[in-house]
């Protein structure tokens, strides 16, 4: 799965290798395209500039959050608390913004706070050896309950206009879209090319081997959880600045959507494989499906059933593929 | 005794301390009325937690219990009000639906080979999605009086739930601790390959464990719907957190192989005492959520340290 960088590939071999390595990502991209064309023919308003902006820009924060989740799942861990974390960080950021703190403070604190909060989960997972699923289940309860207890459920309004990052544009493109693309490419290249990034695949694929070649696995686990927290902070900036108000509740099922994006994007839940290109594309696919349901007049209440089915089908396909490669080898 | 049941002893001590502290905090706490009512309130979580103990002891996990409960609750309302089936028939169908939900989890885990965590995360979304899709977020009300009797009535002066819980508790305790089947579950959780080579029916046992988990969730749904006399698609949301907390608090190893029903029962009581005591002391529901999270994490940390010491 980790592509070797030895021989310069030639001609059709390069194409074939690209297809083999990024087959899943291409599949997801094709699915998006098929949906856009199919539903677009049924209802042209689906592919109107306005709706496309809503789909791509409005859900960019999910792609950003899924980048960090991808790293967590690649090292064979999981984080159920990311939705609650984003809710907490949004309230922290919004409170700073309305209390007159400089805007850059309101923008950077969530990123640092995200990393700091997730460091706790990481330490419990890496050093106390508690399964990440239970640690983050507990963290989810603490963050969710703590948020509502602290705020009493009030909303933050009167956000200063210069704080609303998600409403800004770069070269005519909405800021969230630019961020999602830039962060995906940066993180994707980092995971593929840097020694640290590549070590994550080894940790997820074979932790024993990683230890044997001298990688300090527990320290990397904490680092990955912190990086994931920082990405949650970045996602928060895009999420919290979309509207004029910040609700002091956690977005329902956000962790599920983020995890699903990673899984549907080809990140194996068994660790060791998957790219952030896949997870970001899957986040877009997700948003497209959600919007398409509305345009073909299917009640949005069915959305979660679709999500569940998609998770199960993707993981099933992953299991079958693994069985086949094992037999082939 | 102390050596073998150290965790349970410590837990029982904690329960007593919590009871004492809470009864000093509020005069209403240690009254018969309040105690019986708490027993009524904890029945749904407790039923599912008893089944979850088997699941976790077998080395698995079931995150879909809350959604199964939601789906069963919704179907109770829809089958009765929209499809016009007699409520008695519906009450016979719902446990079957719970069984099917559990068996489907088993299918994904055993036949397809998915990790239990991810399979039940998927069905958590799927079952809740079905509940939402089927109900279209409409609630069902107006249940007949006899039905409300299940969840609100009493038998010989004790709430119905206490009787059901008592029977379930004894049944689960005997099965897990004293029968061959219970030991099979423990063996699977301790080492699945070893259980397999010992000739134990690994797959059949795992199917049964997940089926029982689904069944318990459906019974919890019936109790819950009857107690509150309405049906909503978000019923049971977050149930898995309460349940897993109680089981893990009770000393069941999250890695499987070890756990007792007594432990789970004590874990359930401790959580309920804390919840009730805090609410009587004026702490809002969300504050107790924080506490449950903290208790869960601290228990796990303590358990991890104890285990490390034993290994050394």
C-alpha cells in the first residue's frame, strides 16, 4: 500500500500503478460525478452554482476534520469524541470573538485547545493502554456534558463580521473550499512523503514491526491524537463561522459523519491503509448524497439510514478485498 | 473471597459510601418511595447492561443497542397506530425485531468478519436511520391504559420493573457464572482461537450473545414506551454510553474474558445513585453526563494500572 519511490515508472505501467494505488479514491470521485450528472438531469437546480457552493463549501469542515480522523484510523485507533470536541471549540472560539479578543486569537486558540484536549485521550490510549473506543466514548460524554453545563445552552450571537472566516473568499472561491483543498493536499503529501507520515502506516499495519525498527509508538500515538485535535480546531473555524450565531450544543452525529467519511474514502478500519484524498472526496460524496436526497424528494430523515448502509457496504468491500489479497499472496 | 472478588468488594464499598453521602445531602434520597422509583427508572439501562456484559465478556462490543431500542420503540408505535395491529400482537413482534437486529450484528461480525466496533457503529447509524425514516420524526401517543400498566404499574407493592429486573439479574448471573454456556462465553473472550480448538461452539455462541443484546434492547424499548406513554425516534440515544459505563465500572474487562453480573449490577446501582443524588442536589442532567464520563475513564485507568501490576 505504501508506494515505493524507487524506479521511475514508464508508460502504461505508471497509469496502472496509479489506478491500483488510488483505485478507491477514483471510485469515490466517479460516484460524485455520477450523482451530479444523474440528479442534475433529473433536477437542473441541483447543479446550480448556489447549490454546488452549499454542497462543497458548506461541508468543507467535514473534510478537514476527516483529515485528522484518517490519521487516527490509519494507526488503528478511533475517536468518537470529535463531534463534541468541535462543539466545545466552537464555543471557546465564539466566546473569545465576542469578548473583544483580537480575531487572530479567536482563530488560533481552538487549534491549540483541540490539540491539548486530544493529548489527554492520546496519553490514555498510548500509555494507560485503554482502547481508544472507550477513552473517546468517555471524553465525548465529558465534553458534551461539560459544554452544556458551562454555557447553559445559550447561543453566541453578535459575532464580529471580520471573524466570519467561512464567509470570506480567495480569488473568488469560498474560503472553506480553499482550506479543505489546501489542507488535504498538504496532509496527503506529508503522509506519503515524510518519514513521520509514512511511519503511521507501519504503526497501523504492524505495530510490532514499527517498534522493532525503533519507532517510539506511544509517542507517535499521542502526536497523532494531537494533530487530529488541531485539525478539529481548523474544522471548527470553518464550521463556527458559517452562520451569525454559534449554538452551544454539539452538532449531532458529527463524529459518525467524520468517521464514515474516512471509512468510505478507503481508510481501512483495520489500520495501515488509506489516504486523506479518499476521506476528503468521501466527505464531498456524503454532502452530495445528502443534498441529492432533497432534490429527488426523498425525506432527509432517511439520510442516516443511507449513511449506515454505506458504512457497512464499504467495510464489507474492504473485508472481501483483504481476504482476496491474502489468498493471492 | 477478597482476592477473587476484589473489584466487586471495592465497588460495593463505594456504593455504600455514595448512599451515605447522598442521604446526608438530601432527606428525600433514602426514602422507600425514591428507591423504588429509581429501580423503575434504571430498568431499561439495566436490562441492556446485563446482556452487554455477555457481549463484552465474549470479547465484543455492541454500540447499536440505543438505536435498536429506538427502532423497536418506533415500530411499536407504527405497527399499532399506523398499521392497525392489536397492541398485544405488536408486543409479540417487537422482541423478534430486536432479535433480528442482534442477529444481523452477529452476521456482520461472525460471517463477514468485521470488527464488532465498526459493525455496530454502522448498525448504530442504520437502525437509528430506519427509526427516523419510518417515523418521519412523528411521535405516537395515546396508548391504552393496560399497556401503561407495564411501565407504570406495580405488582404486590413493587414496581413491575423491579420484578423483571430481579428475574433477569438472577438468570444472567446463573448463566454467566454457573453454566457451561457462560464459561464458553468467557473462554471465547479470553482467547477465541483457544476456544475454537477446544471444540467449543464459538460462532453459535457469539450469534447468541449478539441476539440476546438485541432482544434486551427491544424489551427495554417496550418498558420505556410503556413508562412514558409516547414513542419518539430519538429514544435510547446515548444508551450505549450508560450501558458500557455500568459494565466496565462493574469490573468487566473491555478486552473480554473476565466479568461478573454482580459487578455489572453494582456498577448500575452506583451510576444510578450518583445520577439521582446529584439531581436531588440540584445538579442538572448534563453535569451528571460529565461525571459518568469521568467515572468511566477513571475506572479504566485504575483497571489498567491494576492489570499492569498483576502482570509484573
